[in-house]
C-alpha cells in the first residue's frame, strides 16, 4: 500500500455513513469530530472540552468532507457500534507541505506498518503526537504561519485488531477512507448541506469530553 493509494480513497462513499453528526464506517467504527478554538502554540496535552461536533458530509462525487473554519481545530472521538465490535484504527495526516504523518506515533507515515489503536481502549485522538508528549492540533487554516496545517486525513480500519503501538503489525488488507478538510463555503457548495454555525466559545459541555 502506498500513500497515493491511501489518499485515493475507496470511491463513492455511502450516504448512510453520515448520521447524527458522526461518521459511521464499515466494521462498526464511529468517529466524531469535536471542535475547539486554536490554542496558542498549536498544541494540547489532552483533548480539550468540545465546543460542538463538526458535521461530516459527502460531495456529489462521493468524497467525504469535513468543514473547518480558520483558527478552528478538532479532536477525534472513537467508539464502536455495536460496542462489542473489534476494530483496529490507523490515521494518516497529509499536511500542507506535502508531508504525511502517522497521527498515532507522530512519525512519517509508513503505509506498510502504520501505528494503530483499538477503539474502546482508546476513546479519542487529540491530534498528531509530538516528541514532547503533547499533540499538534488538527487544523486546516490558522493565523500562525509557523504551524503546518492539515489537508486531508486517511482513515484505515481492520475488522480484527492486531498488535498496536509504533512498528506494530496491521491488517494486510485494511479498509481505506479519505476525508478532505474544506472551508465552510466549499462544504456547502460540494455537499449541498448547510455549513455549521460559527464556533461559539460559550457552547462547551461544562468540561465533559464527548466520546
């Protein structure tokens, strides 16, 4: 598997994948994209309280889209449906400079040996892991000119979890899903859905983290 193959996607996405503001993928993996405001320095130690979920959509050509405004970030919630589903999940992040990173390990993406997590054992992905123990946030456009921003995410999932952690084995034939980050106007134009309301700093959930 190559990076080019990964970001080629699976083809036309299924309309039923997008429901209730979450992304429901084959094998029972459910992803939510919980937004928050750009933090100074572009990194967090933990996933901060959510200011609301970003709604994924599907373009007319079948491409999965996620709307994201300037200086808006998100973390990814992981769950399983049903809760007994056994899944391995790996995440590649294409940056604006053309580099692709493994979000779980923070190293360069290795399509043959990605680092994976098991939803249920890991409830969320705060961002891209860094060497100092913090996470670079997922953002599409920010005021800071020094922070590398994300262009798209490559989601890999396997029905049965293998070993997890850096350098661990992963399924030989994982499902691949491509998710492109776009601005609100592009999201509305390509998906036909209304864009999310502007980020509201008062919309938090009293410190509770959503799954």
